[in-house]
C-alpha cells in the first residue's frame, strides 16, 4: 500500500481523530526512539536496541500508543526500511561485495538449511503437526538485514570484510526467503508446489538484481547530470529517493522484494560523482522514516501471546536453534579468514521478516495462538539479543585490529591476510 492511499484510508475511517492519533503516535515514536536510543548508547549498546525497546513500550503490549498494523504506520515503516536499505546500498561497493560472494552465499545457504532442518525435527518431536513445524522452520530461515546493517553501520564496520559478507548473505537470505514464503504459502493453501514455481520465484529475484545494476549503471549517470543542473535546493536528493522508490516498485511488480530493489538502487548510485551529496540527503530523509520502522518492529511484539507454557517451551527450543543455526553458519566457509563469530552473530535477528511468516501462518490457520506465541518469542529474543552481542563482538574485533595497527575500515580485509 502506498502512503497516499493509506492516509486517505485513515482519514476516511476516523477523520480528524485518526490524523490526530497518528500525530500523537509519531510524536511518541520520535521522542521514544531518540531518548531510548541515546540511553542505549550511554550503556555502550547500539542505538537500534533502544529504538526496538521504545517500540515494545509504545505498542499494544504496554502503552498502546502505536499500532503496528495501522496502515499509515505500516506504510511509513515500509518506507523506512526501503530508505535504510537504499542508504546501505549507497555505501556498498559492488566490486568489494563480489569478492566475498562465495563466503556470503555459503553463509546464507547454511543459515537457511541448518535452522530449518533442526526446527522441523525439534518441533515435530515436541508434538507439533507437520504444518506448524514447517511454518516454524520457515520463520527461522530469515535474517533481518535492516537490523544487522544498521548496527554494523553505527559501529563503522559495514565496509569491513565481515560487514560485506553479512550484507551479501542477508540479501541472498531475502531471495531465499521469497522462495520459502512462496512454497510455504502454497502448502498452507493446500496447493501443490512444483519446482517450476520455486525456480521462477528465485530466478525473478536474481534476474531483477542483475538487470537493475546493469541497466541502472547506464541510466543513472546522465539522469543525475541533468538533475545536478537544476538549481532548486534538494533536487539531487529527491531524485535519488525517487530512483530508490522506482526500483522498489519495479521489484515488487516483478514478484521480488521492494527492499532488494532499493538496495540495488543504492549500489547503482555508489560510484556517481554526486554520491556524497546523495548519501547526505538520504540520511536526512531517513532520519524521519527509519525510526518508525524499528519502532513498528518492536510494537508488533505481543507480550501476552508469549505467556503460555507451550509457547515458552517451543519458543525456547526455537531460540536455541535460531541462534545456534545462524552462528554456526558463520563458520561454514572454512576458508574465510575474517571473524566468523561476528558474521554468525550478525545473521541472528529475524525481526520483521520472521513476523511475516508467523502472521501468515496464524492468518491461514496453519498455527494456533500458542504456536504463534512461540514464534513471536523466537523473533523477539533473536531481534533484541543481536544488537548488544554484535556490538560487544565488534568492539573486540576493533581492539584486536588496533593492537595490530590496522585501520578500522580495512580491519577485516587486512585480517584476512593474517596467519
């Protein structure tokens, strides 16, 4: 849903009262995320942790100020993650990303296979049916690239070898996630899933990224040369945002994920002479929308659904599998000489992607409220433990690099040559 229709829907549903409530919710989000983000940093934790906590407090489980399912909040949240991935793409050198393509692909594949297989076996052993076990396993496959990328960016480690592996693996994870979501949705609906369907979904996602980068690299330079000649303030930044939104829309139309299109758009613009100004403009606009994304992820958490005994038992098992599976995936590319633990920890958060699987399963009747609570618990814990754990590991990696006299931004690349 685009923002304008969402605003019209909100106005039609409740007129000025709806708009007033939206303003109150946004005010609470901005104040809450900034205050708790700053508080988290004072305790040497990533700011995103405070933003997620703010979302939980503002959501229906505590104060009830922010409704993550509200169409306007949902639309703004979607814009937030699109801008976040566009920002990440602007910081990403595709040549550097391709250099770790083997490691990223291996981590992504292992990070899907290990938790999915273990979750299927464990949940069926606990008495869940085949369909709930399938939904649980599928929810464990995802990685919330937005959360890990934000933490690594805040720590200045997105451009290290480890950061590039995480980013590449998370993007591949999204492509795999699209395939799994299509398969699970087909099974839940009672239909048959063929190899042709799986191949089509995967092929479209991969082809879109390749075509977007190749064609965009030819279209973008003349487009931004023209935009640069327009003297109106902010023109370059707005054209860049429009470029990201267009690629996100095209990705959605092609059957892929909007965030993949936005990321591809950022990668295309990375080498332009105007790139520094584009980054500055995108960051300014993103400072409005990105906190809404993280707050809405937290607000979507239903603490009441986590309180049943079955939810706690199954959720605990899923947490162990979810953390262990992704961490072990970081060690699968044995030839990689960077910090494997940092890579594995960065792949742990499920965030909004895991919630999508859980909500799909509940809405279709594939899982009951208790099983939904178990998956929610897994999503909650993996999302919240990652920022502080990743922050602590990154500090250790940075200190080790400083002891060796290695610059932070090339620490990973330099360590790859060590020993």
